[in-house]
């Protein structure tokens, strides 16, 4: 298993292939050695649960706080048919995400650090888990824009941060192919909003020095935000759409 720097392979039972950082090694070895999957072990030990496509446990360890995600398929066709199973073709999703996360961080694009991951093969399919750093005082973009009550300047600060992140990511030669408002995590810091990208296993990473067009990612994010406008009944103002596109030079016709 080819892995990025500071991650190394660990073997588990029944053909489990895992990887870990030194900080997470003892916990990963203990979970797999006891015959548990990482998500199962984390769910049993969790301090709290987040909600995604399934429950996402948060672990508090001496080395820090971690989030443990079990991969679930999205989409109206694949999700009901395959659920949490993936074909054993190409790099497994957690390995792909670990490589992309490392590359993005090397290029100055903020994303939580990958701490560990595991692949559980069975026949032509596999299931998988991923462990990442927990980002404190953070919420996804849908929550901030459509569920919380925030002042106009606070909303502007969030949207400006997201626009800058899109521009920086494109300039770094990375295109997030699954970008939606749920995949943008926004941490609140004393200096203002700090957006980070999540779910990186479907990113396209070009050679360093290559730029991609940020307009493509902006269009994906626009479609996602329009969807949540419809679901929530809460609309973004024209000025807010303009703020989001300001740093990508995408104009207002996406």
C-alpha cells in the first residue's frame, strides 16, 4: 500500500488493510487487534456523535480529538444499491483521501489532517473508515447559512473566506469534484472564519504549478446552495452571492 509521508501500514484480521500516524498507532492496533473496525471501536468510545450520511463519532485521546467516518455512498442510484460497499478497483477511498489531504496541506490548502484509515475487503467489494483531526468550534456551510442566525457581517466573513479558499485551491492545481456546501467546514477563529475542505477522495490533483478554473468548483457550490435554499426556505441575498464569487472572478451568471 503506497502511502504519503508520516503514515505507515498496519495489518488487521480477515485481510484488513489499515494505515496510521504514530499518534494514532496504539488505538488503531488495539481496535483491529480486538477484531473491531475503527468506526465500531470509535462509536463505542465516543464522547459525542456528529451526523453525516451516518453517525460520526468524536474521540478524545491524549494526542488530540479525532473524527471517525465510515464511508457511505451518495447518489440516488448507488446509495440504495451498494450502501457502504465499494468495488475493489484502483486506490481505496481512504488511501486516496490520505494522499490528497497530504498534497493539499503541502500546497497551503487547509483541510483536517488524516490520522488513520482502514479498508475491509470482502469478495469484489470493500468497506472503509477514515480518521481525521476534529476541528473545534466549526460547522459546515449549510448550518452556518441556513440554520444559524448570524449578522450580515458574520455571513459576509464566512462567504469571503469560502471564496478565497476556492481561489487558493484552484491556484494550487486542485479541483474538488464533489464540492457541495456540506463538504465545506468553517472554523471560527479570532482572526475570522477559516473554511476547510472535507471529503477529498474525489479531488483531481494536477502537477504543482498548474492552475485550474475556479469557476467549475464555484458552479458546483452554487448548485448545492440553491438546493439548500429550496429545502430551508431561506434565501441568500444578491450581495452574498456576489461576495462568494468575488475572489474567483466568476461573475454572477453561474
